[in-house]
C-alpha cells in the first residue's frame, strides 16, 4: 500500500518517518518532493583506464560544491552523483521509492540509474545517480525540487531492517556517496 498525503503527514507527526528539513508544501497526493543539495561527485577519468568493482574507488571521484544561485551544468551523456538536501529516516515497516520528477524527465534528466529503492530502517541523505540523456546541457540549481519519494507500507515490520545487522553499506550517509560495492568482495 502506498501512503497517501494524509498518511505521510500522520507518520511525520508521529515521528516514525522523519524528513529533515521538512516542508509541508512538498507533500504531494502520494509522495514527498525532495530537493537537490549543494554537492555532487564526478569521475576523475584521467587516473584509471577502468573501474574494478573489487577495488575501493572512493578516491576516483571529485567532490564539487555548487555555489548558491549558480547553476550546475549537466552535459549530454554526463553521469554524476548528487545528494538530496533532505535527510530521511524510515521505520522498519515502511519502504521508500525514489523517482524523478516528470518535468525534469521531459528535459532528459534521470536522477537514479538503479538505486531508487530505500530500505526500511534506512537513515541518511539520498544519493542521486544523475544522467543527462538529452542532446543539450541542463542547468540545475541547489534547493530545486529534483525528485519525489513515495512510501509503501510493508505487510509486517522487517525482520532485519537496513543497518549493521544486514551489512548495509550506506546507513547514515551524508552527501553524494561513492559506490561501496568493493565491500561485497571483502566478506
């Protein structure tokens, strides 16, 4: 079951679902709008010939801070990691589904390559996997609405929510967080 605007507000009021900062104007009929933070990570593709999923690639991306009121220009075919301004915390019986906004999709901006799913128990800022699939650059601005998160109620609370017990890699993440897939090979 997808939570309605009424249920989202109820979960926020009861402090089971937290969104910080919270803006009641961003509650939609069945989702909550999230905004673009002021940091992105881009690949430094002059240092390596390829990415090896078994290696820590955290030093392979450069952190860029977007100045206030200045645009971030996303060029055709460009991929970068962004972050939401909002920190989200989900209880053990609610899942989040991050989606792009239709208005930006119509310009060719995709905000998540595959990671639109937010597990129950997740806490942190959402990392955006942004790509411009159009043939013209797109200007984005910190603080603009970039996507929306829908919330789905589980049939029962998760037995092992997202976190250390599951070996989760991104709980508590802040800012655009690089891939930690290499940790899959260190177990």
